[in-house]
C-alpha cells in the first residue's frame, strides 16, 4: 500500500480482512492505520507475503475504486521524471469523491465517421495515427474535430486539451456523433468503467481509461498543459509515455508545435493554401519610424478603433503605469527601500513589485508630485483608448470579471487574459508586441507566437475578414514573419538553433532548485558526472544535463532534507 502522504515515499504491507477481499484490487483506494492515525492510500500489489515473523495490521476500510494498475506504474515513472512523489500524481489520477461502484457502459459499435468539411485534416489524422507519435500542424482557424473522428474510429480515445471549456465542447460533439464519452472530471467513474472515450483538460492525462485505442493532445504548445506546482509534469510528455507503454498512437495537434513535439515524431502539415486560409490577415505596424509623442496609438490603430466591429487590444502590463519619471527633474521613480522600478496603481500610489512597499507619488530626488508616464499599463491605456474611440472601453485582466467585456462593449483592452475571455473579435491589436519578443525568458519567442495563435482564433481565418494588427519595432522578427506569412516553421527553425547554441531545452535537460531547504539538498547533490551546476542566484540553483536520464537519475539519488523544497524540472519560465 502506498500512503497518500507525499512527504513519505515508502510502501507498507497490510492484511486484507475476509470481508473486504472482493473489494480489494490493485489501484483501490483504502484507509489504514499509520503512525497512530488513519490515512488514505492506494493498493499497489496484491497477494504479497509479509516478512517472516512480522504480523501485519489489517486494512481499516476500502474507500472505493482507484486508478487502473497501468497508472500506478506511470506515476512511478513520472515521479522519477519530474523529481516528485508518486502520491502527488496518484491524487490527480483518483476521483475527487469516493467511487464505490462503477456504472455500466454499453459497448456500442464504433459509428461510421461523420461527414466533415476538412477532408485534408482527416487524411492527415489517418497518417498520424499510423505512427507511434506524430505532430499535426493545423492553422488556428482549423477545426480539430476531424482528428478526433479519425482516432475514434479505432475505439475509445483519450483526448486532452488545455482549456476545459473547449474540451467539453469537443466531448459533447463526440456524444452527438453517437459515441460514449466521459468528460473529466465529472465522469471519472464512467471513464474507469471502460468502453467510453475520455475528454478533459490537463488532469485528464491521468484519466482512468484502461485501454484507449489512441491518444490525442490538442494545442500541445500551450503552457497550461504543464503543472505549476511541483512535480511540474507536462500532460504532453505524460501522454506520450503513456501511449508508448500501451502501444497505441499518440497524435499531437498544434498551430505552433513546440520543439519538444517536433523531437517526439514526424511533423505532418496541410497544404500551403489550407494553412494560409486558416490564418487571418496580419497588418504589421513598423514603430521604428513613429513620430515622437505617438506612444502606443498608431494611425492604423486609431482607424481600427473608429472603423466599427469588435476590437480587442492586448497590452501585457497591469495597472496605470509600469514606469514613471518626474516631470520636474526627469528622475525615474524607484523604490526607496530596494531601488527597483515602482508601479503606479489605480489609486495613484507607487508600489514596488519586488519588496511590496507602497508610497505616495512623490519624486525622491526633488520632491515633485507630477509624474510622467513612460510605460503605460492597461488601466491608463483604457482611459486613452476611450478618448481615441470616443466611446466606453472595457478593461479585461485575470483580476477583472468577464462581464466587463460583455456584448455591449465594442472595444476591449486587457492583458493576454482578454484573449481567453472574449469569444470573437474583428480586430485584435497588440499594442506592444516587443514586450513579448524581448522578454527575458528563453521561451519568449514561443510564448509570443502562442499569443498570436490565440488572437488568430478570435478573428478566424482569411475568409472571415478579421485581422491582427501588430505594433512592433522588430518587423523582421521570425515571430512576426511567421504570422504574416502563415509559416510557423520560421519560429521553430530559429528557436532550435538558439536552444542548441545556448544549451536550453530540449537541447538539454534542466531543473531549478529553490526553497528554504535548497542549500541542504544541493550540498547532498554535489557534482555528479554529466550534470552542470550553476548558482546560487537569488536562492536558486540551475542544473543542466545532456539528457533527462542523466539529470533525473542524479536527482533521484538525493534524499530530501526537512523543510520546503521546490524541484522544477523542465521550467517553462526561466
């Protein structure tokens, strides 16, 4: 039995009372007495003989059904791969409430494929299903449903998408086509019963479907497929390994395939005409020749604001001002405690994002009270856009209720959260794409292109007449050119070369070690062969190895010291 205690990585033997014998099976959720209290756990083996002379305690209770045996083994592998504990992963694989009985799911004959408009996509899916792992690159406006239809023709499938709402819509479409479908997490028991396809978001990578005929990962490039809490497992990599163990095909679908996906198997792309049609028109505004004082609001943007239709403006900076200077002396406003740049909030006060201190909007150098905005945030941009559009403008961020961007508000400005909260638009304008292109992160180009992909979905393909308006001082950047020419390969080609030159994933395997117990862990880690240790910097160490086997074996050999410790394998934000 493996206890549901992530801090305790041990297995324990317990006796099975005769009254519970029929309920106990590998994967079952049970409760046991351990160290003077009752804890939950999972049965990982049955029929085990205890050591001679050892009297084992009986199980206290059988709670209900748990994950199938295959997921127990997969959890052990994932715990090694992402330097975590199997119990943390088995929690994700277990139903949120006790499941004492499984429903009866009628085994239906697989229905014939329903007619779909995108025959080319269906053919690509068939080719991808013939490989162990393959990536299908579909343009943003393309419907992935034909891929699911082709996969479902083989039998029950496991489909994972980054957005729960999108996964649910696809699951309902499959139901209307006559398939039995379990939509996670609500239909966990149906998924465990078998004979049904399973659809869900990231956690569905651990769905209890025992024998899927195929696995499909939609938008595999999306960051939300990676778990933020440690262990930082990625649904794409979990499902690729799961498919390998089951001997079934795994199809990765994305408008902007990651380098990890391209390394996993062959890339299949539609015709150039189909890919171009699936991208909207892109208008690039070269800001290098912008007149002084124009700020974020080019003539092209003003025309779009006043031209009618739904307009979504994206600016990934919250608050009123992210950088200010004194009107009297020109000094940049900084924190009086740590000297970091301060942010002006909606109330006008200056707040330090580094140390959290707050002070009035007064210049530390000359005492002046008038500040000039150097880098506007969303709140300030909303006020200025209202003046330009001559009508109300809604502000949408992750902290603002979606109702603020309802049908009555034609113009919206917000962070990238607006791209998830607005369902459709005629124009999506990136007020400052350079902030994304020049972000101090090794995946900045991938992340910027993912934003353009999401925006392209809001406006649709070329036939719909929508467009992207991109303001940048780097019009020749591969991200901008890839969107302009509907050619994502420009991004991946440039990124692959950079990653190899700089030693970043997937050219290498990396991990970040942090937390109060990090120094003790690093002392025990030492300098194993094949692993480069960098740091400490800001209380963090960076580990780099030529492959995951070298890195994960070295990390697994180190005992965990007491205290909080974060081991982040494959960090996305670095």
